[in-house]
C-alpha cells in the first residue's frame, strides 16, 4: 500500500521538496510554511499546525504537530471511518459530474468482490444515459449484476428496487450511484434527500453509508462542494480521486479539518484495482520524508 500512496502523492511531495530546496535536519519555519501552503493546505490551518513550533523546525516537532492535528485532544477523538457491520451493507455514492464517481463505484465493487462478497450495483444517475451505460459496462466487465432503468426514471425507485432485490437475493454489498449535477441546484438537493429517505425505508431503518467522491485536482476548492452535500445528507466519509495528477495533495488535511469527515479511500488511475485506503500514519511520514533529510 505504501508504494501506492507514494506514487499517488508524488507530484505533491516533489512540489514540497522543490519549495524546501535542500532537505535538512531542521527547516526554517517560514520556508516550511510556504511549502505546506503550496501543497494546498489552507493558510489558517498551516498557521495552527506550526503555531507552537520554534523558528527552526525538526522532523520530530512537525510529526508531533501533525499527529496532534489528526487526533484532536486524544486518540479517541480522532476522525476515523467506521465500516458498517450490516447485511446487506448499502452505500450511496454522491458527487458532481467529472469527479470519477462511476469509476470509483467499480473500484469499490471490485474490492468487495475480491473479499468474496456478493455485490449488486444500482444505476441511480438516471439523468445521464452515459452514466447508466458506464455502470452497465463495469457490471459486465466485473461480472456483477446491475439494477437499472430508462433515462429519466425516478432515481429513488431505482434505489428502492436495488435494495429490495439485494435483500431478497442475499447480496452482501449494495452500491448505488446518484445524479452528479451541480451541487447548488435545489432540485438535486431535494432529490438526494428523497433517495436517502427511500433507502432507509427499504432497509426498514437499518443504517447505510453516504460517501462523497471529490476530485483531488480541485484541491481545497472541492471543500465547498462537500459542505453542501454534507449539509444535505450528513455524510459518512469521502473518497478523493485523481490525486496522482495534481500537486494539491495537502488539501487532504484541509478537507479533514473543514469537514470533520474521514478520508476513506484515495483513487488513482482508471483501473478497477486503483484504490488505496487512506492511512494517516503513512500520509504523515510521506510528507515528512519530502521535507527532512533522513537520519
């Protein structure tokens, strides 16, 4: 996994190293601040992380500051993803068009299948013919059943039918796509609320997860999208895509800080296996390696 994470954030870490110049055992606080901001960590957050550090910062000091950020007041307060222990395990996938939502669904489905789980997909983005066809194509490629309907069909009905079919046929994982129109459209907000209510009804009140897919190339600007979705549906986690194509990998810290939501996975590439579980320990060590000379 660590090799995958290093590859994923290579442009980010290369950018940090370039700003730092020569790696040393101690880095001037001013230079460190510039490097972190350039990686798209919010300025106020950088100030908060570096606030109590000396003018010459060591690896150990920055490491403590970063882990303090992740763990808040204590280890038990840290923001972390809690998988559901439900049968079936239902996940509603949200996000705007172009974020990589459909490909992410395929990656999640492939991962579940490799864990010997029976997977069912729901083509709930009924506003785009291409979205329905993409889900079907992935279903054929991965040999996974897809519940779908015609263009323009009620997406709530697709979600209901998908869940009821999954329960009746004994599926372990049900992953449902949703429309990806712009987040500021009132009708989309109402539609998402309706879908969530229908999912809960189909599950007889059983808990399900709502996961947002964000385009990593947008960096911190994607946070505004996420805030709207979070206000509508009370999200359970985030999957960030396309980070291998940007130097804005520091935005991960801003996302966690602003949204108080866990990063569940990171997507890289277009293949169905290109999904990396986010690990804060590895992420922090990778940032530190891009700044300080190894002892």
